[in-house]
């Protein structure tokens, strides 16, 4: 059997890093199709692990439902957050409803960006 091709194991969970780019919604759909979802970040260790892919990526974070109320794709609230200082800023009212890891060289690396932007993404499989 070929199992978990292209997935990386970290602390009991499998992660998939895309090699192409998509909108947040299409990225999420790709994860769901793979039996996973966009990554949910619960710890400093996980945040630092994800930075090691050295890519700008969509994560499972959105305030689509209520502007300014950020939730994970499993509908839970944030326990820890790693926003870039000054973010989330809904930049110039451009409706930035989706969360990305924008920088991989600093721990506080999350930015809110327009969901139709095309970047890489990371899926996480629940154990
Ligand atoms: O300066 C921070 C700002 O940078 C960009 O806007 C100029 C980002 N937009 C995109 O990446 C599309 C903003 O989200 C970010 O806040
Ligand atoms: Ca922003």
C-alpha cells in the first residue's frame, strides 16, 4: 500500500504542503478532498514547524462569518495567535477575511489577506 505520499508527520499529525497555488476556498476544498482540512495552529511548536516549509501559505483561519472574529475551520476560537504586529488590519478595507503565514523568518508571521489571492497552502489531517 502507498500510504501518506507527500505528507509529513509532526507530533502525531500529518501535514501536506502544496506545490501549486490556489485561493483560500480552493485550497480548503483540496484539503477536504484529501480527507483533511487547512491547518489549525495550536502551539508555538506547530507554528515553528510550519515556518520550516519556507512558503507563503494559507492556514485554516478566517473571519468570513463575522468581521474581526477570527475562527479556525473547525469553528473553534484561537487559543494562541501569531499575528505580525499590526495585523490583522483588513488592509484598506479590502475585505481581508483569510489567514496566511506570510513570512517564514519570524515567529509572528500571520497576516489577513483577500481570500481570492493565490498562494500555497498546508493541510492537516486529524489523528
Ligand atoms: O503592509 C501590510 C499589508 O501588506 C499588503 O498590502 C499592501 C497585504 N496585502 C496582500 O498581501 C494582498 C496586507 O494584507 C498587509 O496587511
Ligand atoms: Ca492584512
